[in-house]
């Protein structure tokens, strides 16, 4: 009877980060530190909310694709 060889298990595998729920991290950041991370294209936002997020981002960081410097 042939036994298939075991695949090599890299010892660094246990150091790989676990898959995390990004929305849970964002929620925790908001609740703990009042830091809000919002995608301007989030489908949960209506048109006015997306425009507001975009305007705030442009005011703080400049237009998309442009770098300060």
C-alpha cells in the first residue's frame, strides 16, 4: 500500500496572521477611539453621504491621485 507523502509544513505557518474581520476592526476603532474609516464608494451610504465623505477626504488630504509635496 502506498502512503502519499505528507506535504512539507513550513515552521513559519503558525506565525501567519489569522483572517480578520475588517468591519469588526473598524467598529472597534470607532467605539474605542472615535476613528472612522469609510470607503467613499460604500454601498451602505446614500449619494449625499458619499459626497460628504469625498469632500472631507479631499479637504483633509487633497484630491484623489494627487500628492502633497
